């Protein structure tokens, strides 16, 4: 009877932790119809997160597209945005042309609180070309600017464009030298926007409550770990972009009752501000990045890159400190034949991976800590997982260097466990081990 009860309990747990989705096409949006010129080539898609889970709003998203016929002076026409609003099986498509204000757009994301407003990485029409010949210059021209993109705010209600912030100005260089290649809204602070730049090797947290954004925090050490060095990669000086995401806390009580209380999720978000994760989409990317503001908890079982000797002071060792923190975690594949196309994080209890006897007796935790699973996907479909154990503010870091790991890396050895091959269809099962994948050389030629 006990074995049957245990089996039934295990089955219920697996059913609760797994979900099967059925994809069904509601409508099709074709921007390349030859009968309706000009045709457009989709470049980037942004979904409005404010209406995804709302029963009172229709799903909406924006498609950044490039014209196949019309071209600007620079040879690139990527200044058209199609706004899509879904009404059941029907779609409403509105075209917005911004070529009068912007010369090129490379990235768009929806505003965290304002409707029909987008953040965009773009270049204004008044930015000069990299080399422009002056009338009074007899030496063949001089360096006047670049093709770098700054942060703009686009209001789709009236197609107005507002310049918000420039990475070139922040680095005291001519406008257009540096470019933004990643944008994400902070999940807790609605007035914060995270931007990244591969050319400047930095990540910024910007306060965008005013027309001129203010820099709240700047990170550079993690980006420098993926620096291209003296030889440029295939993505060039500005890189192929950066994927950023934040780990949301999981309300286990709501998961058991199958509820979706937005106020409860907001409370959990206020109690535990999420950590920002980032990974570059360039080939030969070395590491996964984490970025934390000074007040952002939790700390993990790793030492930060910034001021490692300073944080050894007992009063600020693992508690809230006066400095921001960043860290890098080596990726198992660093190849010029593959690149990252996806990043997702899951935050749940350590009981999902460790037994109580281990985290309590071996690691010295009084309560089960949380674990963040950071999943990265490569261009060939491989998924790799980094498991980060949150650190108790009063305990010493248990991570140590293990044989076979990259230089400078550290991990916590996990006890051997019997492998369970029973996997529910549509579920994701993560098993921890002490073997680090062979780095740099486990990609077959294709």
C-alpha cells in the first residue's frame, strides 16, 4: 500500500510539473504578397507583454520589416513597423513608416507600461556616414561618425520618434561609433530599461522616466570575457545581438491550486528582485552572464567579478552591498560553427534536484534554498543547463574547482543518484551530475 501511494504521489508531481501545448494557426500574416507591392521581409518580432495574460485585451505584437524594393540612401530600408492586433481568428494590421526620422532600425521591444509605445535601437537620419568628405578637406575625408544605433522611443499612435539615450555619448565618442544590440524591460522596476552594447563591451541599466535617460548602473567585466580581441568575428564590430531575461519566482502554492493571482506574483517579485541573465548570439561566445543591482538578491555560490576582496568583509559578504555584481559561467560549447538562439530561466526549490539530507547536513542550510536553472539553446538545437544554487547570507560559499572544469570555474559536487528514465511526454527533466561537458570540441562539423 505504501509503495502504491508513493507511486501515485510521484505521478501527481510529474503531472503537475509538465505541460503539453497544442499549436493551432489562427491567422496568417503575409508581408511578401507579390500582388500588393511593396513586399516586406520580417526582421524582428516583439510581443506586447502587457496583454499576453490579460483577458480584457487582445493579443498584439509588432513586426519590424525591411522593404524588398524601396531603399534609402544608405542602401538599407528597415524603418517599417507593422502593428498586429488579434481579434479572434481575424488580424488587424497597421503599417507605420518611420523613414522620415530614422535611417535604420535593428531592434524593437514594447514599453513596460505605455500602450502602443516601443523601445527601438535605431540610427537617426541626421547621423553622418562613417566617412564623409568635407568641402574644405583636401585629404580625402575624415572620420565623422558611424553606423551605431541609439535608444529611441516610438509612439505608434502618432508615429512620433524621441531620442532617449546614446551609448556613444555615454562613452564620450562621436555619435554612431557604438551601437545597442540588446533591450529588455526590468520586471520589477518599470522605469528601468536594460541595454547592451558589444562594441562598448558594456551593459547599462537606464532610468527612462524622463526624455533624457540616466544611467543607474553600468557593467563591463562580464562583457569583456566575450570580447572579440584583435580579430573581428563574423558578426562584425557591433555583434549579432544579446538575449536577456530575468528569473521569475515560482509561487508553489499557486502552482498546486492552479491559480494565476497577479497580485501574489507581484508580491513575490517585490520580495525577491530578479537577477538579469544574458548571453550573446555571436559565434565563439564563451560565457553566460548574470547582472545584479546592489539591492538585488539572492547571491549565488560563486564569487562576483567586482571587488572580490572587498566583499570578503563579514558585514557585507553575502548581504546587500554598496556595489553591483556580475558573474560569468562558461558555456560547454564555444565554437565558430554555432551560436545561441534562446535563453530561459526557471526558479524553483532545491528539492527539485537535491535531497533534504544533502542541503541540510552537507551544505548547512536550515531551509531548502532556491535553485535557478538557466537554459541556453544553440543554433543546432542543443540545450544546456546551468544550475545556480542561491547562497545563504550567513554561510560560506561551498563551490570549489572540480577536475575537468575550465580554469577559474567552480561548482558544488552533488551526490550520486539513481537515474530515472521515466519522463512524462512534453515535460523537461533535469538531472544534475559532476561531469562538465568537454568544452570547445564537442561540435561535429556540418
